[in-house]
C-alpha cells in the first residue's frame, strides 16, 4: 500500500469513526485556493474541521506532530473561506486531528480542539 492509498484508507476509517460517534459529515477533501481540509463535520451544533493523519507505526513520532503551525494556519485560512462560501458564520468552530494507525490492530486517536488560532 503506497502513501496515497494509506491516506485514503485512514480518511475512510476516520469518517466511519465520526459517523459512529454521531457526527454529520458535510464535506470530505474540501479544496479551495488556499488549501484542503480532510473532513468537515457537525458535532451537534459545532462546526468541526478535521485533519486526518495516517501512519503504519510510530517510528517517526506521533501522527499529530505532522500538523505543525504552518499546516494549522493553512487549515484555519481554508476554513475561513469555507465558512464565508457556505454562509456558516453563526456556528461555534473547532479544529480536530484524527490519528489513524494502520497496524495489525488498527486504531484511531481523536484529538478534539487540537489547535486554535
């Protein structure tokens, strides 16, 4: 499985997890001129922008560590365009990271409120 396939599988597992947790998925792989957001969902009345990071091990550190300040800023700026385009400026916002580890026993770590700018 190459990195693109791993990423797609991780995002699929993250969406399944979120639906099981009763999130309502609004968008997957949303793109605009600034960047991309892996998953946009509603958690009750909260609009959540989710970055999914998939790994096959922790040999190179935790997956969430790949979401550095530069990446956070890009997600944030991308989310502002989404909010404006969809006229969703009346919602509380949250930025989450979901780590997916594709090991012999795959598991998910959902980090709510992972960052704010």
